[in-house]
């Protein structure tokens, strides 16, 4: 697996497909491989997919890890930018960010506008001031320390819509509960609590598609609507699903992504 390294961090990344580069940025507790496993085959026929695993994910390293230093959006944006520089011929990429990855993608687009051709923000948020978002993440943090199995059950409950979980039944839910969060997820969760991009979002100039999830119990859909309002000229799509749109609504999501990116 390729990686980018410097004195501040090491970031491994997956590479697949062929064509112009498409940077896929995962969310909290994920990594480049597992987070995009279901969507990558449907996007890699026309794009070279670059899927980094940023700090807090398995295989990643940064200078603050041993001391448990807090992660910052700036650090993660630098990391995904380093992957783009390493793998894209001219450093220009299309970007899809999911959840915390959408936060990182938006920060990268605001700070490096010449490097982003098109931008997709899926189930992201502009600021962690949302009381419902704070409640869920703080509960995650408490359970991560005290009861890891309960943490996974709660994460599954919040990440999917009630109807979807009922439809897949006990066998399907059991499969979802096999999820193993990244080794340093706590630092990512702590970052989730302090995000504030409100001053940076107006700086985004790349054509942008914001996608909200109407039944999202983790990042309420009002946050996606706020992202759309803050990014001038952005397009907006709302899917009738929970946070994990790639699992609940893969066909609708892929159609939207291809329609926006593959013209």
C-alpha cells in the first residue's frame, strides 16, 4: 500500500481504478479501504480512486499520537492534500468527503481552492454547535471508554435509519455489529465535538454538491442544509436514509455522484 510520510505524519492510502483522480475521504472510525469498499467498484471505472486513512485510523501516524494530542481539521486537511500531491499528476482532484471526511474535504477546498475541480460533501456539518450532534458524540465517547461492545451497538443504532435496520433483520444487524472502529477513534470523536468551519465555507469556489440524509440520527440533516446555504452556488440533494447512505441508498447515491462528477 502506498503512503505519504514527513516528520509530522504518515498517511497510507488505497489506490484503485483508472482515469482522472478522485479523492475519497472517510468518516470517524473508518479507513480508506473499508469505508469505500461498496462504492469503489462503482466509481473506479472512470476515475483513479485515492482513499487515504488519516490520523486516528489504523496504519496512520502523526507526531502527536503518543501524547494523545488532539487532532485538528487543519492537520487532516494537510494529510489528504499530501496524498493528492503524491498521487495526482498536477495535484488537482475531485473530492468526496463523508461525515468527518466531509468536514476535512470542505476545509481542504477552502484552503487549497486551485486543487479542487469538484467537491461532494456527504452527511457533513459546518459546526459542532448542534446540540443533538453533541449529545450523540459525547455518548459515543463515554461508551468507547466503558463498554466497547455497547459503543458499537450505539454507533449502529445511530448510523442507520430505523426502517433499514428493521428490514435487514437480526442477521443483517449482526453483520453490521462486526464493525471494528479504528484504533485511535477517540481522537477523531474529540475532533467531531469542536468542528467550526463557518468562517471558511464562504471561501469554497469549486462546484459543490451537498448531500443530506433525511433520517440521519447522528448528524441531523439540518447540518447538511446549513452547509448548502454557506457555500455559494452549491447544489443540494437529500436522500431518504440514515447516515450511512452508501449502504442504505447505494444506487441513488452512486447515480448522484456520477451525474455530478462524471460529465
